[in-house]
C-alpha cells in the first residue's frame, strides 16, 4: 500500500513540475489560433493599412472605443511600449469600433497616439474573425509567425503586456 502511495505521489509531483515548466516556457496562453493578417482597413487619414505589412512583427492588436474608460487608461502604456520595443520588431495596431473620423482625430491628438489607428466601425468581417468582441478593450498579442498568443478582454496592465511582448520578441 505504501509503495502505491509513493508511486502515486511521485507521479503527481512529476506531472505537476512538468506542467509548471511547460507553462513557464510557453510564450503563448492561447493555443492553435492563427491571426488573419489579410485584412485591410482605412486609417483616419483614409489610407489603406494592410495587416500583412506587419507580418513578422510582434503585433499588439487592440479593439477599443472612445467611450471606453479602460481603453483610455491602456493607450498611454501602448505608446510607451511601442517607444521601447518598436525598433525590435514590435508594433501596435488600434482598431476603433466607434465614432466618425473627426471625433477620432480629436481623440488621437488628445491621447498622443503615434501608432496606426484604424476604422473598424462597420467592419463586421474583422469583428467576427477576432470576436465575439464582448467587452472593450479587447486586445490580442500576435507572435512573429502570426499566431494569436494572448487575448485580454477588459483592462490589462502595461506590465502584463510588456511581459508578453518580451516573451515574443
């Protein structure tokens, strides 16, 4: 009986340790979900922005709205992260799901957003692919090979994003 208990405990501890090591070494918390980089959206100036132009970068893809208080809190952190890691192959793409261009231009200027802000209002195709978008912000971390590695629904800290970015760079 003691031998069975010892064998069980040893197996349990080994499985627990291997699970912990796997989680520590795994850069992605989302498994088997490939990002669609075939989308082209307009930015606030009316220019086409193709997601595929950013293939090979670590992409923070943020769906947000001007009325969203947590979005307003996260955006300055995204700007800082882009300043810190942009030259290492990291980029931020913001997809606004509301408001017309004039309102977005004011918001972008007020927030000092220096990354592409894309018009997602009326684009059910992208919302459907990355959705359902049940809360805002909804943010995806996409690795260099185009896999969705992390998804956040609601507010996440700059430090959380930075940790994920560093694991993917």
